[in-house]
C-alpha cells in the first residue's frame, strides 16, 4: 500500500510541475517580458550569476584539456598519413632537381657543340678506372654508334681525354691526367704552345714551353689544333703554377684541368673535325718558331759551356 501511495504521489507531483510549467510559460508569453514573473526570473538570474561564473571558471581547464586530448588524438591518427605525404614530396623534389640538373648539363653540351660547330655524339660515363695504374673512364657507346679509337672526348667544362679502345657498345677513354696521355695545347692569351702531359701522380703539365714565352698563373689553356686530332680552341684548364729555374730551357707549368670526371656524367665524343678547326699555317709556323728558338737557346748554352770549359782549361794550364 505504501509503495502504491508513493507512486501515486510522485505521479501527481510530475503532473503538477508540468501544469505549473505550462502556466508559467503562458504567463511569460502574455506578459511580453514585463510583470512580476519576469522580475522574479531576473532576480533569480542575478542571484545565481556568481555561481554560474564560478562554475564556468572551474570547468574551463577541464574543457581545455579535453580539447588538447582531442587534438593529440587527431594528430596521432593523421601522423602516418602526413609523414607519407612529406616523404613523397621530398622524393619528388629530388627527382625534379636531378632532371633539372641533367637537362642543364645536356643544354651545356649542346651549346658547346653549336658554338664550336662540332661533329659529335653524346655519351654517358658509366664507370671509372678498373686498375690503379691508369686513368680511364668507360662510355656507354661504342663502335655501333660510330665511335672509334683516337676520337677526342670533352665535357661542357673542358676536354677530358681520348678514346683508346672500343667495343660494340662501350668505349674506353684515356684521361688527360694519365701518364700515357700527351696532346698539343697552348696558352690562350700568349699563344705559347706546348704538349699537355699527364703523370703517374695525376698532375698535368704543359711541357716544352720555352722560358722566353709569357705564361702567368690563371692563364687559360686550350687545345692548339696541331696534329689534326683535337679541334682548335677547346678549353682544357688553367695555369696553376709557373716556375722558371736558372739554366732551364723550358718553363715548369702545372695545369689545373677544368673537367672533373668524378662529377661528370654526359660527354661529347668528337667524331670528325673540319679544316677550319685544325691549326692554321700561322699556328704551325709559330710553333716551329718557338721550337727553333728553344733549339737556338740550347745551342747557345752548349757553346757557352764549351767556351767556359776552354777558359777553365787554359787557366788550369
């Protein structure tokens, strides 16, 4: 019985609250924001305002922590995806940079070919020397592409050497730094001509340039065209040092090569040269004059030594 009475009382209470809510809502609408009901509600809001503000301050950190945890959860959920996108963009950027570098090197070779009117075939360096006593590189083209032994090879920076052997699909190039390498070259500014000679140490010298010639550090060295193998005027390197010792007939000239085969990839193989690319008759005459001048200096030195010997002999008697 008691339970039933409690239930009945609770039901009646809910009904009464519902009826009061409807009545109060109706009165509020009819009063238009005025009257005792609105005054009572305003007073209640004034009284409870500090409590509501205090509650908002207390719960703000909790809400902030909830947002932080939500963000952390979202970051962890998307971290793998974002990292994958970054890796993809980085790889794509590296690919684009490589393509741009290759395109620029090929354009430089085309400019070299066009500016010098070279008959040539483009090739790629695929490997370096396979032994420790020679300086060579291997190209990815050979006799099937029209290449043969003796053809000069150059990068856009400068000459690197000469083909010494070919298979159907590859070629071996002897570098200028090899001790067996020797090509005709000259100082561009003074036209002093000599032989560019490699060495076992890899150091390159311009030899047979007489001491009477003008050569300075920083002078550009180019192919002379003598011998009809290398076109005239291709860049080779620059003078790194010049030494003239008393009594020497020739200058000691060390040349720093422009082309670095450890960083080069694409090259031009010069398949033939025109008559205009060979040394002119004036160049040949100048080379002969320099050689004869050195010979005369040598003869004068020999005669001087003989005279000194005779003088020494006379004094000895």
